[in-house]
């Protein structure tokens, strides 16, 4: 089922509009069946993987994780560099840059970078695979699964309907954050725990990213730079969900850490008092 007018119910066509002519026939975008297959495999693996690993020892996978995270850092850095370079050549002002659907060389380069970014979101699903195989059930949270799975769908729509324009800033920011994030994961896989004190600030950076993109989206919509409008509404609601979930994660994780730290100090003080007595 290719992306033709017949692929979308008639009553949706007028509202959704047509996919971008330049990208709608590209691999992974030329049929919604690819997206469906990705989700079926992803959620089946989680269910069956958890069942399979239930009475088994966790895999260590240190070598695989080191290689995987190195690739992720390099791929995210490449996407970030390509996005910035293309935006400069296209003279994006990052305040109001409507989508240019032309076949101009620079516009096609931006569209290709968006496609690579979408591919990176699919590759990110391997994070979940490694968590299941390593039996990191505590990290396999609703936030993790929702974030990873929804990013694929969100950027499937984004690349298919708006591969450029205002969304370029989102690609730049997210790929930059992923360079930092997968560097952290790489250090963790290497076991250098003394260099991982900045996890809290990584979460803050992720939150800041969503807030900047949200404000950029609102400002662009007010100035008439964002189209199609249904994608704007969808992205707006999605970003709010991410801000809420990450704020909840931040409060739960780091407030608990702070409480545990204060309790540990109190215990130490109590021991000193008891020794004096």
C-alpha cells in the first residue's frame, strides 16, 4: 500500500493534505505497513522477551553496548552537523522559516537529513531490546516505552508531511541531546562510574530541549510559519506529554535520591552521637 490518495480514507484527505511529494516514495515512508511492522515487532519483543528472560540470567552485552553507543554518538553527531550546515546554507532564521517543498539541492539535503533522523528514531528502539536482555526491568518504565515508541510515530508523520522548515530546529536540538545522552551511555557501558555524576543534568537538558521546541512551535504558529496545522496541534500535545512525563521522572528520581542522601547523613550523625554516649 503506497502513499497515494487511495491509501488515506477520503474524509481524511482534505484535513490531512497530501504527503510531501519529494519524500513519500522513499524507503520506510512509501507505505504505512513499514511503521505497523516496526510496532508489531517492537511490542512483541517486549512481551515475549520479558517472558523468555524471566527465569534466566541477564546478558552482560558490554561489548555490544560499547559498539552500539559509539555508533549512536557518531550517527547523532552527523545528523546534527548536516542539519546545522543545511540550515545555514538555506538561510534559516529559526524564528519563522516555512517549509520549502521545492526540489532545490539544499532543500532536498534537508529532507534527506530528516529521513536519516527518522531512521535514528527506529534504531533507538534497540535501547529497549538491550534493557530486556539485561533484565533492567526498573528502567523499562512507561516513560521509556512511550518515549521511544511515540518518537517513531511522531517523526514518521513529521518527515512525511513536513521535512524541513520550522521543524529543523527540533532535529538539531534532539540530535545534539542524543550525542550527549549516548556519550553518557557509552561511559556507563565502559564502567567508568566516577564520570557519570552528571546524569541529573542530562535529564535537565532533555527537559530544556522539549520546552524550547514547544515555545518555538507556539511562536511559529502565531506567525503563520507552521503547516500543516493538524500536525502542529498533534506535536503541541505530544510535547506537553513529554514535558509532564520527564518532570515527573525528574521529581521522582532526584527527590528520592536527595531524601536518601539526607537520611544517610542523619544515620551517620546518629552513629557519632551514640559512640560519644
